[in-house]
């Protein structure tokens, strides 16, 4: 996809003064296909807007849409400068969980989709990249479309005066299912495991709310950035829809090696404990997680699943696990995180990786297809963005993507107000205790609920 003879004039890079990316994005909060990837606790954040092309698929019927995206970018002349940000132009956007039905047809039709499309991507020839390590900001603009002038530079023209609300964003957050009903579904999942249907299935529950008058979905993004910033925080705006994610989990990252090979990394999360109220309690909870046979086994199952997914499109013998069941600590929880790496086979690219591995095994269970069939039966409604992915893909094959957990989906009402929902779940295995798993879903939902209800 890379044209090594590309003249430098195709790319214009403009250095800008430092601003917080969340504040800088505020003027774009209602612009369709405006995307904020706010890697607050990592190195890079990005603002993307004004795509030169979009790919919006309400209900995909196969993997062909990925080929459309690949073909559209293949003709783009692209030569990455050595000091350029990891993402400096290309496709970016959403793959909803239901896109997995198109890639795994044994799943069947499943529950009716809601308002969220299977795919919503923009092909961005301009973006703003924020380097949190060096406090450098730059605007990248590719002249891939002679009729399209850059517009993002105007974002820095005026100070932002739009302040976050100082009152609760939502008054009531309500679980869709009574506790007893949700625990009964978890118990049914345990029965499936004991019957040999699967080793693990990830079952979630849904929470609904309405934003108070005057509140906006972007206000939640701002609050989470202050109270509980996660490595894959994001905000994405579509017509009538908005997505606010506070995800800690990477799905897939692909880096271009010096020899041109593509190196894939996935980092599934399995195993959770809440943070303690004191240092001693916090340390004890972390040690409890590290010594939990159930959580360690649950994590290992997903590692094996992801190794299998990657092996389908990787050079034989290149799949390995440099980190197994490592402890990572966030504002509200401890997690077990493993790292799996592989070198893609010649001729394979990011789109092939999505075909092979989507949706991520950490949010389905194992074996994947049977686990997803159980999810369809017991959740009995579309997940939409939840457990899908936000991703960017560059013409040279580089990619990064998140798993959309800790994520809120908003729909705009006819009166201009907003209603929202989010889901929280966990992997159910043979020795899962439904009452304990229920409490874990509340631990995972705590940061979002606090940000919605805080004054």
C-alpha cells in the first residue's frame, strides 16, 4: 500500500502549541464522524474529523466491506516519515459487536440490531496528533483529495469556553434486569460449561439512563478523562448517535518492522478485582487476583483462543506470549493482562487480522462461536458498540484498536435530549458463583456510574 517514491509535498505537517486533547476536541463534539482517541495514560492521542470518504454499513452480510476499505486506501500514495506519529492518516472508526455475525456466519441472525451500524469508518486525510511524552502537537494533512482543504487547524483559533456541568449528568441509572434474573442467566451459563458446550462465555448486563436537561454525551468523556482516564478513552460522533468509551483494553496493534514485516500484538484482559480503600486492602486484593486459580485459568483460556486466531494469518512458529497474566492496576480495578505477539504471513494485513480475530476473545469466551451463541441466547438483545472495537488503520499496514468495554452508547431523542446505556459483564466458567460475578459487574461499572451521577 505504501508508495516509496511519493513526493514529500503530499504531506504537510504543522506544529501547534500544546492543548489538552479533550478540551481541543470540544468544538467538534456534534460533528458527524468526528473522532477523539484519547490515550490519556499512554503516549498518543488523536483528533480526526472531516473524512474524505466514509464507510457506513448498517448490517454487513460478509467480510467484503473490509475489502472495500482496503481497496479504497490501496491507491493512496503514502510514505511514513520516520518521526511521524503512529497514526498520521487512513481509516478510523467503529466495528460494532454484531459485525461478528458477518465474519462468523454460524452465529445466525441473532437479536434485532439497534440504531448502531455494524461498521462506521472515516478515511481521514487530516488529523491532529498529541504526543503526551513530549507535549508536542501537530496537524497532519495528506493531499489525497485535491478538492478537500484542511479544516482542523481552525480548532486552535479560540480558547474553549464550554465547561463541563457541575451537576449530575443523569439522575437515575437502572439495571435492565433484576438481580435475580441476571444471576439466573449466569447460572444457566455455568450449566452450559458443565455440559461441555463451552469453557467460558462472557455474559453482561445492561444499565439504562437519560441525561438530564442541558447535559451532553461529551460531558461524560470530560469527566472520565479527569476521574478515571484509561489507555483507550475515546469519543465518536455519528448522526443521532454518540459513543463515550473509557476502555483499558487493547484489541490488536500492528506495527511495521524495519524489514517491512507486520508485527501483531493483542492484550486480552481477564481477571478483575476492585481497588481497596486502604493501601493494605488494595495490596491484598491485588495478591488475591494473582493467586486466584479461577481467574488465572480464565485468562489462560483466552490466551489460547487468541493464539489460535492469530495463528491463522501468521508466519508459522511466530506466535508467542511474552507476558502471561500480568497485573495491571487502574483507577477503580486491578486486572490480569496477557500479551500475545505474532508476525503476519506475507500478503496478510490489518484487514485480514480483523477477519481472523474479531470480536476479541476476551469478550466472547471459548470456543468463540459456541460462546457467542450462548451470549445471543442469554442476553437476548444486540450489544451494538459494546465489545466491538474502535480502530485506526494506516496505508502502510500499521494499526491500533481497542475493545469497547467501559463504553456508553448514546442515542439522541426527538426533543434533543439524550438517552444512553452501557453494559458490564465477565467471563463465566465452571466454578463461577453468580452472586460474585454480579458484584464484579458493579465493580467494572463503578467509574461510569460515578461520572454520570457526580455533582
